[in-house]
C-alpha cells in the first residue's frame, strides 16, 4: 500500500501547483521568482489535478486498506488461528470507520496545501524569473525542453516531499487501526 500511495502521490506532486502557498515562508528564493512560480502553478490548475487524483485514490482506498490490513493480520506471527479469525471479524466491523477516517485524511486540504507549499521553492530554485514567465506562457519556447529535461529531478524531489507530508499521516492511521484490530 505504501508503494502504491507513494507512486500516486509522486505522480500528483510532479504536476503540482499553488494557491495554498501564500502564507508559507519560502527559503532564500527570489521573491519575484516565488510570486511568478505561484502564478504559473495556479494558471496550470495543478491544485485541481491533485484534488481529482486524491478523489481517485480515495475511491481505491477501501479495497487497498482491507487488503493491507488483512495481510497484516494474516502475517502476524504472534496470533493463533483463532486470534486471526477474531482480528478479521474486528477488521470487518472497523473498516467502515477506518475508511471514513482515511477519507477525511485524503480530503484534508491542508495535506495538499503542505505539499504544494513545498513545491514553490523547488521551481524557484530550478528556474529563473524569465523562465517562469515563459513557462506561464504555455511553454511556447525552447524552455519547454528544459522543463522536460529537469522533470526527473523535480519528480524525485516531489516524491520525497509527498512521502514526508502524506505517508506519516497514512501510516499513523493504519498503525492505529491495526493496533485496535490486532490488539497489540
């Protein structure tokens, strides 16, 4: 589950944008580049893309949660067959609430805001103010090639940011649910 969430998150984040960045301090980046980056990302409507992708993840999550928690129960070496059966019963009863909690986590706009806020310095670090303006003009120049050339770097850093922001929240929720189901 962690790998699939990380893959989805990195795919989302690679296309990331802003609107949520206003109050977030941005390291030592040039304020003009930061502002232009925020405008560029807003014009790309990346926030909408992320929200749509998070809705898709949200739809897939119930099956993934059930599968992951079932595997955790089945692989628990300290549980007897009877205890595992009891844990599966608890899982079936707890799953609707867990899915609701996961939905709330995935629907939390602050999570997307946090990821997006950390994307601005990345773009401001890679591109100049002039380049940001060119990108905002729908990549109608040779700079589009530079953006593509830098995409692997952006993707790698985006995955790190996404994992740092999203995974602790998801892991905490899964750990709490596993603990309540398995009874560790």
